[in-house]
């Protein structure tokens, strides 16, 4: 038997392919964490933080994202739970460049799957998202892949 809990906490590894300006991209590795509260079995509020590191033209490069929004879930047999979410928030990119500021409005859309064992609160999560930002008067669409541990309570 699989129970839908009202709360979920997640932490995991993240790979982000950050597109900075046309023709310039940086591969970044980092961590992301989220907390979700489901006020119905199928819909809840999701809050996420992400930090990823790489090098851009020989300099250290960081991308940070924090956002919140709705999460929709559907529970399948055998402990699979699929979800989709859409988050809006804030992003910060370093290093400072001559193109403009380091801060931007950001959003994230995507989804994933949780694999749970019967009668257990810990499971595994695989997630794929698209992080959208607008730095330097240019839209960036950066793919993000995550994997980690989810705790349901």
C-alpha cells in the first residue's frame, strides 16, 4: 500500500547547462532542495532552491535560483509518483559581465518521478526541468536534470 503524504522534502544533485548569451554556455554542477505541501492529494505548493557551479571563460561561475509555485502529482501502482510543476522566482548569475546585471526574474517548468517502496517514507527522485531567465536583454532557456532523495511526511 502506498500513502500520499501531505509534505515532501527533497535534496539532490543537479546538472545545469546554463546558456548565458548566444553562443556562450557553461556546464554547471550543484545541488537543489525543495519542500512541497500538498493541500489536496493531487495539487500542492512547491518551494525550491538551487545552486550550481562551473567555469566560464576561465572564471568561476555560479547560478542560483529560488522560486515557488504549484506542483501536480499523480500516484501510479508500484510506488511510482509522477509530478509536474511550474515555479517563478529569482536567479543570480556570476561572474559580473560587461553585458549587464547579475540578477533576473526566473521561472522553472518541468516534472519528474518519485520511486517509493511500500511502507517507506524515503525514496528516489529523477527530475528534468527548464530554467528560464532574462539576463542582458536576452532570454535564456537552460535545461536542468536532477537526481536525489525524497522524504515524505
